[in-house]
């Protein structure tokens, strides 16, 4: 089959931004609605449409379900702290909830499918996130220097990461309020005239307190902002989220590729369902040393972002005007133009308004730069 334009699915979650995705799609956002995510794949909750000569057809009607889901994210407000199960755990727990008769679309459901959800993201702008527990020396420093958290230090010294995280996630709400309310009050006083820098956890604590505290109750996810690594990615840098690693996106724009799953276990900074018992079964309570992925140059044009899974593969291609690169699609491949414009096989124009194309297996295709500074992401799965 030849190459076709692909129309993804917009997700208008409350935390989304207002301009990135509408500008990519060249769609006016006249109602000022949040455009949080743009899905490109065959997920049941968002099946992309192939623009064929005979009209639009669901991508899932033309290929087997893709092992990956490709997305654009515009994170204006922070997302929930979350963990994803391993493949083995997802299969076991999905079957258990099925046997218990919990509807798949129930808000009380933890496992929506039997797949794992490893994720690889690459920043399209400065991007801030939480990623795994701080190394021990950094965590001890934090617990000593944030006065309101000092009572947590003996727990960490005696019971380690698991004991500390279990403690904060099972604290009665009254105790959460007792510890965190003075902290938030002090921050409001300290930063009355000047906002804290984004490199400082205090910035995100204040933002979280304004967004998630309800009816006088403080979201316990605020503890995790101090316990986890605060990571800043520059444009073009990436990071991988393995099963069990707690993480939360805080602010910025990115492309993200993941296994085709919707299994999310939440640990705070959210109004959605939290099941502490299930969360604690899967979270890796251990020191994490963030590994920022700068990409491996395959040639002068292509950078590959390596991930330790077989579900997906992601490359970034940068082309000047008139420069070309040729590929053969071993598996179903999705091309996304995030900057500039390119032409594929001298017939498909990819750029603002029509930023996505799908290439079916066995197709030979050539990408040619049509404007300066064109950037294309190529999502696929290993053959």
C-alpha cells in the first residue's frame, strides 16, 4: 500500500494546553478548550483514521492492532503521580478484575487491559517531571532541610524507601493535613512577593496545593514532590518510564510512545481513582538515578531514542530543504512532522494542518525536506 495521511484523536483533558495541538492541526481553538493529547494508533479509546482515496477508514480496519501508541502531549497543569504494572502483573490482575465482575469502564477499575505500559518521551520544549525516588543521600538532605518533613527521617532510616512510601500513602487524612498545612502556609509567606524557581520543589508544591487540595484536605501526592527526582529535560532530550517507576509530568510539551495500554495506578495529584493497595503492589521503592536520553545518531539526519523494550521504536529526523532520506517500512510506521514541512514520495505533504502520515509494511518511502528546519518523528515497532 502507498503512504496515507493519518488523522489522530484529540483528548481534551483539563490539564492540557491551548495552542500546540491546534497549531499542529491548523484548527482554531475558538472556545479556548484544552487540547491535552493527540493519539496516533489503534487504541480502542482512540482509533486514528486513515485518509484514503475512498474516504476515511479506521486504522484498525487496515492493520492488526499496533503494539504501540504514539502521542503528542501539551502539559499545562501537572498530571497525576502514577505507576504502570509489568506485563506479567497486568495479565494476572486484569484477569482477576474480570473474574470479580468489575466493568472495564468502571471508575473503580485499576486494570483496563492485560498489557504493560512502558513509556518513552522526547521533549518538544523545556519539560519538567518527577521520576523515581531520589538517591538516599539526596532524600536524607531533603527530609532534614524541609522542617515539616523531619519526622519522616527516622522512618526512612529504619524502613527504607518501602516503609517511608507505605507510611505516607496510608497516613490518615488528618495526619496528612497536620504535616502539610504548616508547610504550605510557610511557603505562601516565603514566596509572597516572588515565585520559587521551577528547579525548586517548592514551586510545584505551591502549584499542586492550588490545583488539588479539596474541602480543606491536602493531596498526599505533595509528599512525593519532595521524595522523587525533579527532572528538567531540554528540547530533544528524552526519558524512559519502566514498569514500577513512579512518575508525574509537571509541565511542557512532548512526543510520547508507549506500549498499547491504558493501565495506570495513581498515587496522588489527581481527582481520579486511587487504590493505595494496588499502587503499593507495583511501585519500585528504590533509588532511581534519572538517565536522560540524548539519542544515538544513526547518520547525519537521524537520531534514534533507544528503549529497553520490543513494543516500539522512535527516531527523530531533521531535514534541510531538498535533502532526502529513504526507508523501507518493516512494520506499520507513523510519521509526525512537529516543525517545518516535508514531502513523502513526491505526493504526500506533511506539515502544519496535515502533520501525520502512516506507512504500511513493505512500503519504500522517501522523505524530502520542503522547508528549513523540518523535524519528523518516526514511530514504529521492531520487525
